[in-house]
C-alpha cells in the first residue's frame, strides 16, 4: 500500500508544558487506526497536530511524503477531513447546509455550492442513514445526531485522510456500532486512511485495524490489533489489571480483573 500519513519525531508543548514526545508512526491507505489512551494522554492534541490546527514544536507530519508545513490550508482541507469531539452551536443552518459546507475547499472565491455539491451532501447523509435529518435545524437535533451529521460532512469533503476525535462520545449503544461500522465500511470501500482517537478498548478491538497506545504523551506501542491488543498492554495503558475474553472470530473484549470470576485469559 502507498504511504498516506506519517509523522516523525513529533513533539508538542503548551507553553513550557510538554504534551507529546517523540511521536513517530505511519498509517497507510485503507487502514482504520485507533489512538487509545486515558484522559489527558495527548490524543486530541495529536489529532490536531495531524492537520495543522496545532503546530508541532518539533518533528514533522507528512501526507504522501509531502511535509504538512509546505501545504496551504486549502490543500490540507482537500486532503484531510476532521470530525471534532466537541461542537458548538452554529448559526441555525439546515443539516444539509452544514454538510454541504464541506465542499468549500473545492469552490472558487465567493462561489456558492452547486447542485452537484448538494447531491454529494445528500449521498453522504444517505450513506449514514441520516437523510431524514436533511431539513432539520442543526442546533435542534441531539448531540448524537450532530455527530453523525459531522461525519457526513467529512465524507462529503472527499478527503483521502479522515481524522476523528472521540467519534462515539455523544452516541448511544446502537449508534456507536452503527457509526463505527459505517466508518469501517467507508475505509474498506474507498481506501481511506482513518485515524480516530478513542477511550474504549473494546470498540477499538472490534473495529480497528491498527492501534496506537498513547500514554503520558508517548507511544506505548503501535501495531496490528492482533499483536498490540493484549491484556498486558491494556493493563499498562490504563493502569488497571485486565483480562481478555474471547468472543470468536479472533476478537476479544477486555475487562478489569477486579470482581471477575476465574474465566477468561
């Protein structure tokens, strides 16, 4: 596979407080990579460094071998989409208009979206079974529905790399699996390179291809889920003694040992 996204010796500090230390990894096209870690481990900071919302204090980020600092903001927007963790209320736009905003990098100065842009936005909503929201006021739908709309916006942006910051935060049990299944299918069908920060090791174990475990701003380990997702690594990452329970199809769930019986590995 061709290289899509990589960073080399990445570091970031807020003032004199270091947050990320010597981060190096590569994620190729068609890969769904999850960054796992506890609160405050640097996951969101890393996601924001990968599309230059934040400027690393050391190291480099590359897209197809091109240094991110050599690209304009519009070039980055054509290559990288972002679904943020938190979203403030915006002007009372319809959902379809929020999604079509993703087409801005492809429009000329002062240009307005064309019918083709709206068709792309509609297809993105349909792909997530959310077309029924199209004419609703974005500020009047639930937090989980907003998250789905923002994912549709990222799809409509048609970027080759998608970054997601805690994409399941506002979603109920059903919609967590619906959303992650849609993301995994999108990754497979379009060869997208996807990097998502998440808290839940079990959701990551079910859907990710690769895992980056981030602890105190440093990579604890990185690799395919089959080799990285072990009770030992999960225990070290979350500072809690953990067991793995096989659920078939080479998948595992992870639970704290405290309060469990003798079953599990």
